[in-house]
C-alpha cells in the first residue's frame, strides 16, 4: 500500500513521511522542485537514525526498514501511481492547494482519499476545484507531528462517513491520535482553543498583570501538567466529588463571571505589542542559533513526554 506525500520538502511533509513509514506503509514523496524530494529523504534518514539511537523510533520496524519504504519523485504522475491516500503538505496558500488537488484528481482513481494538512483553511475552500469532494478531508497535525500525535480530521460538507472512518483507521494504525470534527469550522478545534489561550495570555501581559515569562509558566508548570494527560472536560469531572455537573454547580457562576471580564480580541499589531515582542526576545533571542537550540530542546522534551505517555 502506498501513501503519497505532496510535501514540498517541508518539515510537516517530512514528519508525515516518517509517521506513515513507522506504520509500515510505502511512502512516495513528491516535490515540484527537482531534487528537493530526494534532499528530503537525506534529512529523513538522518532523523530516523538519530531517533533509533535515542530509543525513540516509532513503530516496530528498524530505521533502515522504515527508510526502505520511502521513495522520492519529481514527476507527480509517477508519484501517484498505486497510491490510495494522498496527504498534501504544501504551504498555506489557498490557490496553491486548490490547484494541486485539481491536478491530483486528474491523475488518481475515484477511490483515492485526498487529504490536506492545512491548519487554517476550511475543506470547502481547499477542495473547491475538486469534482468528487466526497473523498476529501483535512488531516491537520500538530507541529511537530512525529512527536505530537494528535491529528484533527475535518470533513468537507460532502465527505462521506466511510472516508472519515478509513482515515481514522489509517491514522490510528500509524500511531497518531485522531479526533473527528463533525463539521468544518474556521480554525478547527485545536486552533480555536489555542486562539482563546493566546488572546487571554496576550491581554494579561498587555495590561500589566503578568510577565511573558510567568504567563508561559502558568501553562508549562500549571495547566499544561494536567493537560498533558487529560483534557479540560475530564479535569473538571475529576475536580468535584460528583463529577462534571457537580463541578459546574460549584464553580460555574465564577467561570461565567471571569469570562464576562475578558476584553475584546487583542490587536496583535498595535504599537503596544512591541513591548511584548521585546520581552519575549529577551528570553529567547531571534537569531537562528538561539531559536534552533530552543526548538531542539522542545523536541527532546516532547520525545520524553511521548515516551512517558506511552509507558502509562
């Protein structure tokens, strides 16, 4: 079985390739820039070997066995031969995604699933140029997909249930944690929840309530400790003697009072935002050396957390 990744050699595409290979699928990588897909394979080999050396390689196959499942192509028609699932990973530009799916549809059979990695474009827009939209959906990963297993499955209004079920099964087989949205909505679920956290965090810093460093600690050393293993609904359910309804009886009015005190959506581009940018840059400078080191540390911590979750 073959899964094609239209990856344009980006981080998300490479991560998806590694995820699918870890589940034993043959994976074809395509890039419209000659040589870029092959270059992506070189980077993937290095990553797989490093993961194996650190005992963090996913799946039951060795790094060499997983790498043997990967191949690269500069020709889209050749890459699509024999595929049953297409995971597109081009950059977030609507017209580019629309055009690539229009091209793909002309080269694959009617039963091939067409999936997009978009993080902010709704399926009805992404697949507007596709004729058979019943086999289309968004499979939105959380960056980096190899270490953060959640993937949102978002249907097009015309997507049939069997497509959602098949994709859910594929994602489960490769070790991801798929969640199914019942219908499309701007921002999906992850980014809507994330936007709410970002907005209130920004307001608290902007209004002089707390520093950038400390608001991050509120999440990393507070809420995030719980949310790494259970979500907000279960957290409430466990935090009252008789469960969720009891929790709301006890704390619901207080929550509503706090929510009504929230200000309007922040202007992230205002003159006042510069002080927040500067405060963050003092903590982690924006030169490539500092950012790369912090990203590497993030990934190492995520790998450790993934292992802990797996062991429990």
